[in-house]
C-alpha cells in the first residue's frame, strides 16, 4: 500500500507595516514643520514629538489645534484624538491647518472646578445664549445642557420636558470657537462658538451660538467638553504625570524658565542662604527689594552686548525687546486674542507698546477668566528714568526688573505674573 503526501500551499506571510503619513504643523508666527507619523498617532504624541525636536519644556500645556480659516473656526484637538482621523474630515479644497501652541487652560477645570461650574460633578448648565437658525436672525434663548445634548426652552426659562427642544448632540459633532463671528456670521458679541458635524462642510451646517461674555462662553464650552469626553478627559489630564508609551516615553529634563513659576524667595543676608517659606516674610522682602531697585543702578547689557548703566536710556529701553513676553507693536485686540489662545488662566501675561500713549507700555494679563490691561508709565526722578505700575510707589530701571518683581509678588496686580505669552517658531 503506497502513501501519497498531499501538497499544501501556505499563503504568503506579509509583514505588518505601520503606514506612515506626513503632516504639517504650524506655529503662531506661521512657521511650519513637516512630520512623518504613523496613522494611529494621537494629538498628545504629536505635541511630544515637537517638544523633543525643538527642545521645549514639557509643562503639559502644549496643545494641537484644528484651524478652519474658511469659516473662521478653531478647536482644541483633545490629547487622545487621532490626528489623521481629524484630517480625514477635511475637504480637498479647504486650507485647514494644524497649529501647535500652549494652552494653559486646557485642564484648568480639574485644578479649579468652581471657577467654571456651580457643581464639581457632571454639570447641568443653563442660561441665556444667542442662537441663530438657518435663514433667521439671532435670538436670545434659554438653553439647558444635559448629557444627551443641548436643548432650548420654548417657554421662557421652563425646564419641563414638553417645553424643551433639541438643539445639538455631541457624539457626531465637534465644538469650535468662533474667531471672526461678527465678520462672518454677524454675531451679537465676540464670544461665539458652534457645533459642526464630523465631516467637511460650510457655515450652513453649523449650529451657531453666542455668549454675552468670555466667562460665560468658557463655562459653556468647558461643560460640553466634560459631557462629551467624560472620564477620558480626566485620564488625558492625569496621563502626562503617570507616563505613557509610544512617543511620550521619551523624556527630557531641561532647566525650567522663570516664567514657569519656578521662582522662590531667598535670603542671602546671613552666612548661609535660605529659602523663605513664610509667605508674609517673603512678601515683605520682595516689596523691600522692589523699592530698593529704584535707589541703585543695575548693570545691564545693551543690544550689542556691551555693559551699560541704567542711566543710559537707549539701553534700558531696548533691553526688553529680547524678551519672549514682549510684543512690539500689537493692538489691544491682538493682545487679547493671543492671551485667549493660550488660555484664560490667572497670571498669563504679555507686555506691549501702548497704541494710545506713545513711549508707554501696557501689561495685558488674565485673571478671573477676564483679560485686564495695566499701563506701565516711564517717569524720571532726579534725571534718572524708571518704570512704574503704581504711580511711582514701586519703581524699576527697566521692564525686565518689573516683570521679575511681579512674578514674585502681586503688588497692585490681581495676581502674580505666571505664564508669558510667546510666539514660538518651529
């Protein structure tokens, strides 16, 4: 009896190759960088790649934004979202962009929940918003936010189910901030936001809303993010501190900048230096030091790198232009937009030239979900120039000393200066 072997043909084994895509990311100064990334890369991992490539400090505030210039909208791409999936919703003819910049307010809710909502649990926010239906005028309506979506009342402020009409759900749409609402949609205020379906589309597809002030818009948008992403948002907030795999496993430990709240009060008067831990003592020392600055000259380098005394006006005037927190000739509206983009967190600030008062400067800063402006006045005492925020009570030989002082103590400001707004380059 003979045996016959059956020939078996095995299918060819194709190695699994993770497909790569090239994405382009922009910064505020319109510089850009191309990155080759896998299809499943998240927004957080794109940020981490750019942090590593540019040797930035990773303070967990770096954020990827989706910018839609044709309809004037922008939104945070959440850390867990797949970047290639976001791009797949773009139309072929749209000039949409990915932007990389800081947003200190991204997870501020988890640090200070009562600033945003009346409850630390899942919110049920309600209040008046301006809304626009297709082909109709803007109308102020009472809205109610629930887990199932956003509703408006057809009878005053009634919350009864029979008076509630569905306005928008969250799972099949993304929430965007309006950048040019008055110009493009005729919004009643500058605090517009909207819901856009997860697909290519224009203004006709938007569910447009408008708040009366920035604090109201921030609260509504924060509540929607919490309801839409739930626990995932909290995990995004916690993950950078717990470590994660992939691109984020790479770590760097550069020296922190003074703008990142790393300043501490020190006492060098004794034989040994010590950290001043008592807040009252630290405040008195900071004030005393600030007042002493007006009595002594400070050796600084001018723009060419040569030593010069504080009595030389050209040196003290020019030195601040090298600082990342200084923005030369930007308007009040541009300053507010830059601070808004980087987050309405207490202490976010920049200094700019005053447009209404030549030779003076303006400190623009965020506090209490509002943007406030303080004039920095140059004065002279005995022929020596100085800068002041409080009518000459506290004096500084240049703007750098002023910023350093108010990073240590708030003085006449509503809070200390904490994070500076800078236009980074990629």
